[in-house]
């Protein structure tokens, strides 16, 4: 669990990394950026590796918070997808595949651990959502939950690949929105698609 006083500092550093790149980020650049907060940072972070670990841990925590904030019990499976998609857009609007690529190259073991933990969590939630959607008649009952979950994860991995989707040409939000739309349309029943279109165009999800 990331310490509360450290969270806004990590967010500031993350934004700076997006601006200048991970390779060009150093303590010299952080000093004028953080001011007195540098003391707090040094209290919890003792190395570059530790900084990367905590920044990625915060990213995972923010994702988990979506499922803690909302009580999805008994909710329509499509509504759950829409809420999660909306929250992801709000919390991770500035994700860049180029930063992911840099972290993977500079800190391969740390990034792989982060990646594996995130994928396990998302895989579990997708399987739960597919099971719920099928039982509610929102998703087709001929679906292979395991196959669809794996396809979803593979698409999620692909949109972080800058060789496939150069960040200067495609924003993460554009890619994720398109992936999300394709996913819903590939699994929904006629009833589910009607409900999806109605909910997608409502004020809460524009």
C-alpha cells in the first residue's frame, strides 16, 4: 500500500516522465519540480528501482480502487463495463505506450512483475463479468469465457505496443475506447446491444 503523503509526489513524477521520458528523468530534474516534497520522496524511495516499483504499484492501486469504490453486486454486466471504462479514462487518460516501452526496456524485471499482477487482476474481473453477463442474457451463452478473456488480454497487450500503435498517432484513450467497443459488440446478445447503445448515449457515459 502506497503511503498517502507519497501518492501526489509519485503522480507529479509520473507526469514529468510523460513529458521528458523515463530516460531523461533524474534527481537533478526532480529537485526544482518537487521542492520540499523531495524530503518525503527520499523518506520512502531509496533508488531508481524503488521509484519505479512504487509508481507502478500506485497505478495498480488506482485500478483496484475502481472496484472498491463501486458496489457491482447485482449490477448489469454492461453497466459495470461502462463504469470501469469511464473510470479508466478519468484515472489513466495520460497513459502513453512509449512510457510502457521505456520502462520495459530499462527495468524489465520490475515491469514484468507489474504486468503479471495487473493481467491476473484484469483476467479475473473479465471472467466474472462474462459469467454475469451470460447469466443476465446480456452476453451470448455460446461464448467460451476462457477464450474471450484471453483474447481481451491479448488486445490489451497489443494497444501498449508502440510498434503496432505509435503514440504520436494513437492516444491510449482512442485505442482503449475502440477495443472496448469491439469487445462489447463481439459478446453481446441483441438485447445486450440495445441496452449498451441506450446506456452508452446516456449523460453519465458520454
